[in-house]
C-alpha cells in the first residue's frame, strides 16, 4: 500500500491564552489541541464578541514543532506584538490583538503535546502514542528560546531548507511552498531583516523536484557561491547571499 509522507512527532508544552482587560488577566484558556480557532463563531475554541471579530478570525496551529498564529482572511486583521501579521510563529509572552481584544500567549514547561505536526497543506492532526524522549524527531524553522541548544543542533532536516549562516545563530528554515519569498516583510516565507528589502528573492520548487532562485527586482544584491546572479538553478550546498544575509541551500538529505 502506498503511504504518504509521515509527519514528525513534536515536543511542546500546553500553552495558555489569557484575555487582558485594563492591564489585568480576566480569563485564561488552555490551548490543548493542535488547531485552536478564535472568532465569534459559537463553535470556536475561544469565542470572542464584537463587530470587528470575524466568525473564523484566526487560529493557532502547530507547524514545524511549535504554534503559529494565522489570520483566516478576517475583515479587520490580526496583530502580533503591534505588527500586522498573516502567519507567524508565536513565542511565550506574545500579545495578540483580535479586534478590541488583547490576548497574552504563554507557554510553560511541564507537559508534552501528543500530536503529530500539522503540514502546510492539511488541517488534519493525528493523535499518537508518544515514544520515549530519545526516540523523538524534532523539526523547526526558527530559533526556539525554550529549546535546548543540543536539540537545535540535532534537528531532523529531512526536507528542503535554507540554513541561515549570517547573521548568527545558524537556523534551518523550511522551504515548504512551491514559491518561497525571501525578504524582510512580515508576509515573506523566509523572513530576515538583514536582507534589507521587503521582497528580495524568490525560491521556486519545480514539478520535477528541482529548485531555482531569482531576484525579485532589479538592483537587489543576489549572489550564488560568490558570483552575482539574477537567476539560477540551485543544488545542494549552494551559498546564497541576499543583502547582508547568508544562507546555505540544502535538499534535505541526511548527512552520513
């Protein structure tokens, strides 16, 4: 029987969403599921009232080993720490603005989330019996302050990604879309402020599984293995320089 790609088991901790009113916490909700919906729909996991709240306004969803906050095409937008966002990883202490409501996201050590990771093209989560801790595989596309350095160094890199080399620390960033935008803007799939341009380059995955890179506009500094380019095919180990940011392209094959 043909089997599809197998998701990785993640390690995480049960977070809390606190409703903040007049500087004080007035209610708390456990985010104890891999997809947690927020809105004025009665079936939402967190029901919020208000004219500025859409029925399905936003959601928290596990991707690549941690929770992300995603705008579900709401009418009045989603804000994270004062910035308009569409899909962003979220860390403990973050403040989410949904209409007139302020939510404080907190994640404390203590419990393991027994869920499979949610891939970019599915909303289906499969609950699983957890193996012992040493047998778990970890995936992440950005730095996790609550993840020990040794775990970061042992990340399972089994899919195409960019390994950020500069600025440090080295961080793997998954290339999970057919077209991955590299830039400093919030909506970019590979977001890095040192790129120094809202949209600097595009990394495309082709139907045959190959990848290519091209600059998004004239005048952008894009180099491959030390040579300026406007576009080029990518192979494993290529060094990409965009502005002041340096990345190494990896196809995802495990190193021996």
